[in-house]
C-alpha cells in the first residue's frame, strides 16, 4: 500500500509538471525525440504494409486520446452506442480491458469480474445494452464479438487511437479542456502519446469542456464539444435508492477516485457545495474493503463502484456522470459512416 501511495503521488506530481514547461524537462527531451522516432517508424511500417492491420467486415470507430490520463472517452463511447442504437444501428463495443487479467477475449456483462475484464468494460456493459468484449488483442476481441453477435453492423473501440493493428474507418480524438495538451511535449518530457500533428489525420475531435480551457487548446481546429453532466446519486448497495447532495451535509464525507484524472471528480463535488476529504487512487486501482473503512459516508465514481460492489456497505454512494454532446456530432458521424 505504501508503494502504491508513493507511485500515485509521483504520478500526480508528474501530471502536474506536464502542464507547464520547466528547465528539468530538457533532460528528458532526447528521450522524447527517440519516442517520436519510434512511433513514426511504427506508423510508417503500417503505411507501407510491412506490418498488416486487421480489417473487419463492419465499420470501426475508435475513440481515444493523444494524452496520458483520462479525457472522458468512456462516457462518450456510452453516448455513441446509445445514439447509434437510436438511429437503428446495432453497435458492439471492444476494449483493451485495462486492469483485467484475462488473456483471451471475453464477453462482458454488468456482473463480470473486474479483476478479469477491467473496470471500464463493466461500466460500458452496465450503461448500454450492446455487446461488450475485452481482449489484449483487439482484433481477436472484435472477431469474437462479431462471431457471437452477427447482427452487429458497427464496432466502437474504447481507446485504441494508437493501436494500429486494428484498421479503423473513423478516428475520434477526445481532448480534456482542463489539461489540454499540457506542455505539448511527447512522453516522457510531456503528456503526449503522439505529436499534435496527429490531430490533422483524425476524423473528429471532441473537447470535453467540463472545466476552464487550457491555453494549449487555442490553436485547436474545428471540433465538437461535450460536457460530463452529473446524474442522480445512488446507493452502491441498493442502486434504486437515490439521494441528493443535501444528504451529505451534516456528517463526514470521504470521496475516492481511481480514474485517469481524479481531480475532475473532486471538482464536481466541490461545485455542488460539498465538504469532503479527497482520496485519489491510481487509475484502474483494485480496491480492497479495508482501504475504504472511513467514518461517515463515502462517495465514489461509477467506474470505481464496479470494483467495490462485492463489499458494498450502507454508507457507500455513487455519483455517475453522463456525456452531453453537441447536436452536430451525430449527423457528422453518420455522414462519415455513409461515405465508407
């Protein structure tokens, strides 16, 4: 636990440092140049067919991000699946299953074991009524989903913008407005997984505007917007039991967040006028009951809740969010699909 706490503390410090340019980052710039060379060579190998990408019989839409850390892509994928269904499509979702131990493709339900499938996949399955499969090998996971659900006519990939082994028809880059592109350096001197020029080759850019925009977004080209809107708070042990924020006014409240950007959840609570003790954890953290033995009420994200269901207590509450997306995105997406 001490090692994990130190690791998360370092991760949080590094994410903060990546938001600005500092002299010490110059030491890492040669490594960033090497990283740029490697990803350029890798992309070139696929472009020249030296390495083959797997092509599927249905359109593939990838929603990912250029930066390290959460941007809100999972809520967007949930929204996309729901909207595609409303338009008469039969979508399926594939995910890497980060935090899970499964080595072969697995179907995911709301009752799946997060230690096998990861937390995000269970959240996707519980919030949608579409097939969800995970796999370290995304093409294999995709083919397994299509074999089990032949009615599927479009695939959504939660993350995978850099996963070139799976051919895709539409790339969506999700950007967090608060952190933007940080200091605009590539790893490890900055938070970028790919150069900013990659945005020129994606089909759609969606900016999560839940917060004040970072200066690095000033040069961003035309894009769509979304916000993460809080949904009703519910009891983890009894999901049909809802309360409002006033329920937490007169006793201690502890907030946990094991997501890519924990501060976003804490900002949500603060904006609602709540007084609480924050407890940030690493992304995809595997919670244990003894870690959450706090006095008073405990509130968490929906992504964390799927890993705490087995030891839920009466004082555990969940505050989910839903993506609210501008009206122009779905017509844009459908026009791109029709053109394929």
